[in-house]
């Protein structure tokens, strides 16, 4: 059994990616992408690192996506400057299947020099990729919710060490109240719980670790200054009937964090 509860979770993830994801496309990205592009727009020759990038579709879309067809790109007023300033957008992914798929995507757009995907895992393998104080911006989307409290602390410590002075980490993750709705009110801090994609798990079963807001705030404050915590709300009412859970004002689906290295 694969650690994510499926023997072919990579194929299921690719299926989900290709069919679209309302929560990512219409709730998270329109808040996440403008923050990323705004930062890069003021940092020429930026090195950007995306943790848990999957097929690196976020980097590909940010740098090469078509604005008329991507709501998140439409929301970014600094996209042109960000694309010009990005020296390299490097996606880090542990699954070689997803890295292989990313390479196919990149080949389809002409193997651009300013975006790449490499396979690496947390630990020594990842430590050897970068020098300290060498990265302008780190990003991730729905990655840290897969980390245990201990791994989350170690991850932020690592990111802070690799970032340049005044560098930033911008990431999106599910809110603790939203996770509790999925995991059950009995869930305790640090508990691992299964999370299914699709109405019946047709896109795979993944696992998360529940971390309360107090834990996020405590760990972040050790390594970063929290400049923003943005509540992600839907930018369209088109999915109120099919995805009502995204429209609960009292339990927002996700936050986007903008952290600055201390």
C-alpha cells in the first residue's frame, strides 16, 4: 500500500489536475498568484523554489499560462514584470512519476530555460540542492498540510535558512477549521487523517496532519515575520450549488500566507 492510500495515486492526481479543481482554480489561485507575482515583480533575476510542486503546473501557469483562460492570472496586475524577472522557477517534487509528467509538459512548451522540475525529498537530498541565503522566494500550494507538526517546523527552519536576507515564503494551505470539518471534531493536534479527492475518492485518498492555528502561529513566529494571512474566498458564485462548502464565510477553505524571513 502506498503511503497515500492508493497504489496509483500519481495517475489519479494527474486525472484531477487535467479535469480541473474548483477549490484551487477559483478559491486559492486567485489569491495566491497575485501575491507571488507581486513579489517577483520587484526582484529581478529571481530564483523561485516551489515545494511539493506535483507536475509543476503552478510554475508553468504563472510563467506561460494564457491570461484570458486563467482567473488567477487575470487577478495579477504584475504578471508581466514577474515573468520578465524570473531567472528560474524550480519545482521540487518527491514523486518521479509526477516529475516525468512535468518534463512532458515542459517539452510541450519548448523546454523553456526559466522553469524546471527536479525530484528530491525532504532531508539531506534537498539540503544539497541549495546554498544558504541563495533563494529569493519559496512557494507552495497545499503542501504543508501533508507535514506533521515536527516536519512543518523543520521545513520552515530549512526554508528560512535557504532564503536570502529579506526573502519570502508564500504558501497556501487549508484552514484548520476547514480541516476539522473533514477530519472530524474529535481530531487532535498532530493527528494524521485521510482526505479524499472527489465525491467518492475517485481522485485518490491522501493524508494530512491536523495542525491548529496556534501551532501555525507559533512555528511561523520562530523563523518568519507574518506579513499577511489572506482568507481565500471564491471569486465566482457559479459553484454555490455543487461546492457549497467553499462559500461558508465562517469556515473559509484556505489561507494564503506571506512570510518574510527574520
